[in-house]
């Protein structure tokens, strides 16, 4: 079975396709760093849409998601954006936790796994 790596670097790949499963690395905002949790979540979900498309799938085939928030009190704010994005009837298994993220100004990180 082949392995396809998308935007692979020395440390990580943005996405890896193995068989009919697509694994996305944790995605952070590129355009809304320092912005609100809602802004960062919208930006991240657009990035995820792009990588899923590159891998030959979309959000209707999500299997799981892991979400990290720097402040769990922003859970509702993030969920407002998430709930509007997830395709009806296609919600993945999901975990959300509070954690420190790699760079100042980042408030949200999201990793997903999807089928093709």
C-alpha cells in the first residue's frame, strides 16, 4: 500500500494519505494569529478543507478530530464556528482539551482524520 505525503518537510507533513485514510497534522491559523478564537477556528477549518481536497476527500468523511484550546472557557466560541462548519449528519468522534500551544497568539489547533 502506498503512502502519499502532502507538504512534507524535515519535521512533519501537513497531511499523509495511507490507503483510504487521510491524517492531517494539527493545523493552526495562518491569517488570524492573535485574533479571536472564532476567527482562528474559521481560518483553520478553511485550511483543513483545502488539505482534505488535496487528499481527495472532504469534511463529510471526517472520522475523528482533536481540538486544543489555550483557554477552555472559549469552548462555546469555538463550537459556534465548528457546528456551522460540520456537515449535517457527519460529525466525527471528537476530543477537545486545554493546552499550551507552540507560539504566542495561537488560541486553537485542530487535527483531523478522514476517510477517502
